[in-house]
C-alpha cells in the first residue's frame, strides 16, 4: 500500500510547527530524502496510462522548450467522436520526438487524474488550510523548459524520479500578487543558489522567488504542489462582501451633496468599518474561508445511487470530502462546518465526526468504536445524512 505523506512527511526532520514559524512564506528550503521514497505516488507507467486514457486539451497538457511553448498541433490531433465532437489525441511518435529533443512535459492538475496524488493533495489541504493544485513536469536532455521566472503561489516540489538542476535568484519584490500594481524587476547577476534536486528530495519555494530549472541529461519527473496563502487583500475583498448586508454600504454615495454631507457619510462609513474589523477579524475571515472551501469530487458509486446510500454490511470505509472542515460547539450540540454548510448534531456525534476529520478513509467499524455509547445504526444514519449533504462518500 502506498504511504501518502502529509506536511510533516515533506518537511521532516523539521517539525511542522517550526516550518510554519520559520519557513512558510519567508525563504526557500530544501529537505533531502531517501531515493525512491515518492516513486509509488506516480510511476512512469501511471503517467503513460493518463496520457493514453484521458482527453487532455492544451494548455492542461503542454510541452515547453527553451522558454517557449511547443505548438500543440505538432504532437496532437483532433479526432471526431460519435456525436460529431472533436477531442484531442496525443500522437505518440512526434510527442516522443519532442521529448527526445529536450522538451519538458507539463500536465496541470494531475491530482484530479491519479488517485495517490489526489490523496496527497487532500492531506496537504488539510494541513495547510488552502486549496491545492498539483502539476507534473517530466524532462530529459540538457535544455530548460522555462526561462528565469517567479510564481504567484507558494510551492512544494517533490522529485519523484531522476534529478534536475535548480537555480534560485532571490526576490525583487516582496509578496507579489497575480493582480498587482507593478511587476517584480528581473534579477541581475549570478544566482543565489545552484543545486541538483535529487530523487526523494523536497524543495519549498515561496511565491515571488525567481528561479529557473534545467534537465541534466537524464530523466526527471517531479510534482509541483502549488497553493495561495490568504493575504490582507483577500481579507479586504471578503470584508467588502460581508458589508453588502449593511444598508449604509449599499447606499449611493452623496456625489452631488456638499462637503459637510460627504464628510458626515465618510465618518459613518469609518465607524462601521471599525466595528466590522473589531476583535479577531483575521480569525473570522480564515474560519469562513475554510468553511466555504468546496468539497472534493467523489460520488461513492454504486451505493450513493441507491436508497441505502451505504453498503449493508459493516466492512466498508468512508471519507470526509472537505479537508478543511471544522467542528464548532453550538449550545450543547456540535456543528460540522464545511463546503458552505453547517450541520448540527447531538453532542454524542462528536467522536464520530472528530474521527472523520482525521483525513483519509475511515472504516465504519472504527467510527462505531469511537463512540461506544452510540448504536451502530445511529452511526450509520449519521453517515447517510452526510452522504446526502455531499460531505462524505464511501472510500
């Protein structure tokens, strides 16, 4: 069985708390690891299967060479379906020829295509409390796929196979945004760090750090795990949406009134803003951000399509589909908050819900044992309600 790492497995021997305090959002950090420790996440035959069985349109699947994107029509063709639609198909010979010539293969959102990588993304969303996207990069030869660049998201790079050369060039604008008032200036001079990321290694790279990556004459397969940490700009945008419930903020501004009327309105707005931002506004924003994070796509067929919703025996597993869900005390009851929903249950349901929050599949029997005073039929009824709400599925 493939062992799927969480954050602790990626940053060891550093403790997760130390990573949050000293590294996250601050500085790049390499975490050396044993060769082959990530090989089962996405072996080469699995990548072959994905290319063979999925309709991967550009730019989700693309090739890059020397800083430029290789035209998709040179290695794919559009084929007709029975319903007269057109879908892309990879042409094996020209596709492989581009790779032999040094092109880098890029596949976005591979976490939606490979189960083990999807599980990795789920665990990291649980730990980092942000949406995760995992892209794949495969390269050969000695060329580089992309010139010196910076990304608008933080990333973990996991070297699955082979090795690749990384050059880091530092930061020219702290905490840049995708939508910003100006772009970071291109760095000058020699790189600040130049190293080989080896099979089993992990690299953490905060957003805004310039870098370039090159193949070194051998195979290289790595995953880039990207996530956007919440910023003050995100908080202000959220606050603006919250204030739509306030008539004062919905009302027209007194454009044609005199200075006194405009000053009076400005003061009223300032007072309301002060009230809205009083206390732990950052905590409220982050809690709501987690609560609104969407559920993962997992249906749980065939049982979800039946009246029973779950298998009739007790030998099955379920999983929570919202990695950032939380339990909230609610006047003698317990509420499960996630995917924009708030479901309130009796306090006796807490042990079962807490076990589901652990991330990953949970056997039904383990959930029953977690709440000794609750009959198995009641645990089953609880799970069935969560299935109906789209928060739980059979694993």
